[in-house]
């Protein structure tokens, strides 16, 4: 009976140790499971962050492409503006030349008119003198 009691006690102690070991393993498994769950959650959060960052990178690439296009358009418009400004200066020069030529022509025309007026006045005087001469000659003819 004592031997059987000792065997039971030994078996109970062995089972007790086994329960303790299993409780340790179980707590470690729970800790590992909890840690695994945390790691999975962290991985999921990191994947979501990565996805957001990739979307942001794609959006920034598009903005860079848009900025390049706008830069090219700006450069093109700047070049066109410079060409238009050069053309405008050329046209202003031509306009200035034409204005000077017009003024010179108007001055020449005014001088021509003035000369014509003077010639007309001289001609009127000569006609008047010729008319008087004719009248005088006509009187002389009548008198003689």
C-alpha cells in the first residue's frame, strides 16, 4: 500500500510537473500567438502605408510630368513672346520710317502747293497785265 501511495504521489508529482510545463508552453504559445497577431497587424499597417506611399509617389510622378509639360509650354510661349516682341520692334521701326516719309511727302506737297499758288498769283498778274495790254492795244486800234 505504501509503495502504491508512493507511486501515486510520484505519478501525481510527475503529472503536476507536466501540467506546469504545459502551462508554460501554453503561456509561451499564447505569447507567441499574441506576438504573431501584433506582427500581422504591424505588417498589415505597413502594407497599407506602403500602398498609400506608392499612390503618393504615382501622384507626384504625374505632377512632375504635368510640371514638365507646363515648363515646356512656358518655354514655348516665352520664345513666341520674344519673336512677337522682335516683330513688334521691326513693325515699329517700319511705322516710324513710314511716318517720316509721310511727313516728308506732306511737306513736299505743301511746298508744291505753295509754289503753285505763287505761280498762279504770278500768272494772274501776267494775265491781268496781258489783258490791260490787249485793252490798250484795242484802244489804240480804235483811236487810229
